[in-house]
């Protein structure tokens, strides 16, 4: 009888240790999944931004010979104006 109680206690201790190990492993895997989801979100955002930049560059290449596009580019990026344009400077 004494031996049976001792074996039952050892089995219970082993099961508790195994249960603790499984819970810790599960928590670790959940953390890894969470980190992977965060990485996916970051990479998806980067892909969207790069796709938008590529689209803008494609439009610039397609319209490089269009006079109105070149004129808009000169106005926005270089600050140039046409000879008959009026320029207003607003001081705050």
C-alpha cells in the first residue's frame, strides 16, 4: 500500500511538471504568433507605401513629355512661374 501511494505521488508530480511546461510553451508560442502578426502588419504597410511610390514614378515616366505635366513639375518643385502669372507672397 505504501509503495502504491508513493508511485501515485510521483505520477502527480510528473504530471504537474509536464502541465507547467506545456503552459509555458503555449505562452511562448502565442508571443511568437503575436510578433509575427506585428511584422506582417509592418511589412504590409511598407508594401503599400512602395506600391504608391512605384505608381507615382510610373506616372512621371508616362507623362515626362506632356507639357502640362512638366509645367506643373516646374511650378511645384522648382518654384518657377510663367511670364504672365501673378505671384502673391503671403506674410503671416
